[in-house]
C-alpha cells in the first residue's frame, strides 16, 4: 500500500500503533489543521515533519 500511495505523489507517515490512533481523531492537531483552513477547498501541501509534529502535540 505504501508503494501505491507514494507512486501517486503522496508520502506515508507511520503514526504508530493502533493504540495511538486517537492522535488522528477529529479535533486533534493533525485532523486537517496542517492543510490550512477548511474554507480553502484545495488545501496546501504539508511535509512529513509537519504531520509528525501535529501527531506529537495531540493530547487526550
């Protein structure tokens, strides 16, 4: 699956084990925030470091 995602121009970030899935839940820093405001339908590219930072700053 990683190879396919990368072949279409996207990167894959390992977000950790399933137990840490809450870090990607609605309302966490990684949920849309790095891509810009929801009013921008096209969003913006974000690098892997920005995603890792957003995942690391998530709190329960």
